[in-house]
C-alpha cells in the first residue's frame, strides 16, 4: 500500500485525536484505579466485614484481581471487531461499558444491607470493568499511532498512556479530598460512593470528544484493500486472532513478557502501597494518598518525555532503562517508606513511577509497530492484556499475602525484581521497531536487517 494512501494529519487534527484517546483512557483508568484505592481503603469493611482486617483486604483485592481475569476476553472480542469494524466504534462501546459499571458500583448495597449478595454484585460489575478495559487500551493507542507523523510516533502515542497517571491522579485526588473533608465514619457510610457516581459525568464528556474524531486512515485503507482482495478471490479472510497466532506469536510473547515488570511494579507502587504504608509503616491513609497524588502528577509529565526519547534512540533502550531501574529501586523503595517520613515516602513513589514511565511511554508505539494493520488491534490487545492476568491482577494480592506471611518487604522486593528480569529478557529478544512503517499492511517491512521475510500472498494480514 502506498504511503500516500492518506494525507498526513495536521498538527491540530492530530492533537484532537490525541485528546480523544487521552480523555477516554483517563476515564477508563480513573474508574479502574478508583476501584483499586477503594479496595485498599474501605471495601474490606463494606463488603467483607466478618473477616479479619488483613483477610478482608485480601478478599477485596481478590475482587480487584477478578477484573483482570476479564481483560483477556475483552482483548479478544474488542480486538477481533476492532480489526474488522474499526477502532473508533469499539472505543465508544468500551467507554460506555466501563463508565456504566463504575456508576453502578456507586449505587451498590453493602454487606450490611443485602449480605452475601453485595460482594457477588461487586464482582459482576468488576468483571464488566475488566472486559471493557481489555478492549480500550489497544484501540486508544492505535488510533493515535495510525494517524501519521511516524517521526514522532513514540511521543504522540505516549499521550494515551498518560491516561493511566491522569486517571490515578483524578481518582486519588477525589479520594484524598473526600477523606480530608469528611470523617472516617461519613466516608465509610456514603462518601465513598461520590467518586464512583462522578464517572457518569466524565463518560458524557468522553463520548462527546471521542465521537468527534475520524477513523484511522491506515485502517480504512487496509479495509478497502481487504474488500478488493475478497472480491477478486474466493478465499475467505482469516480471523484476526488466527492470523495473529499464526504469524505474530513471537511478538505476542514478547509483549506479554515486556508487560510483566511494568504491570507488577505499577500496582505495587500505586495500590499495594496504600496497604503497606497504613499497616506496616503505620502512616495515615491521607499521607499515603497525598504521596501517590503528587507522584502521579510527575508520572504524567515524564511519560511524553520518555516517549520522545524513544523516537530518538529507539523503543528498546528506553524500555530497558525502566525495567532495570524499577528492579534496582525496590529495596530502596520500601526502605524509604519504613522511615515513616512523608518526604521519603514521596521520593520512593516518585522515583518508582519515573522508572515505570520509561517502560510505559514507548509501549504504545512499540506494541503497535509489532503487528500488521488488519491484525494490529488483536495483536496489541492480546499481548498487553493476557499478561495482565499473571502480572497486574495478582500483584496487590501477592504483595499483601507476602506481607502477611513474612511480615517483611524483602519477599515483595524480590517478587518485583523477578518480574523485571523477565521483562529485560523479553525486550532484549525483540527487534527494534522505531522506523517501521505502519502502512505496511503485510507486516513485512522492518527497519532492522533481521526483519522477517515478506509473507506469501495467501498468508498476509489483510
């Protein structure tokens, strides 16, 4: 397909596309992180009141992990239809599902009202959240990556990634404000519902912006070629999932390995810390929330910088800096928290998130560049979300269990270091993708001499 199939977007239109992706990912992550913070702070008492406090926290984190279990299914479904119907339509659906489930959590009766039905309803809504988020990420980053400006793709594609710290910032900020303004009894009785209900307003804003952008021109051109090919041949087009597993299985495994350190470290730094700081370090929950709040703002700022650097030196070097850095930081991370000083706590979280940003920023462009156009949504989503079951899903649960069993942060540090080693190995095995042309729908073109040979005509991605 000629590169001229679609005119490159203007800077103004590209910014609008970035804004549409960013507002959606911010809302999605706001919903997701809000649940994680509430699981650490109040859900153990509201939905599992008959358990020991630490056991109740484990159970609330278990419902948190359930959401991750639904993400691979969301990746499969949204990836399939996103590669068949387009990125934009599926992004609108994911936003509606995620926001609707979060709003419904704000209306849920607690254990005191309906007994065992309360955690069951919570788990069902958590499954809907996870399913929607499983399809959100791939579409959001592809919408930006495929709209042009290949020389700065790492920078522009990193902006949807800032939706994670932006959502964390928004969720933590709302919770921090409420806990500061309300008594513990009022917050536990009804105040915790407010941030969940606010998601309804955010969804309306997100839909208004997201509906205003065009479909990816790279996808539209690839879809047109696929239609021409089907009309000229009796052969049926392969399902995107089948094509991904046949031609890109190595890239899927690399993406899964690359996410191990990124996913695990993030949830230990931002979710488990609320447990560790308030129990092992005996710090107030307001102090812990404030540290995460400030560090998330810095995290938001450094992600585009890391993305821009990946445009200059490559995706792999930046990613490896993050993986190695977060592994080396874990022992100092907990040592600083143990000093029970707010300044030390803030330093621990901030440095951890800076290293995390070095992995998260180039990830969007890196994963997008691994796959051919007509299987890109499926490939990027599967690689990203299947790893979340083994990485992010159990991370707070495992960390809490290790703390309960050993009464020490050392096993938790070793857990994150092991994940960092897996990521270093996976990224080290990957090809550099920085100069890859996303309009190469066959997935054959690559910037490095070790690029795979072009696929035969009957096995191409379209």
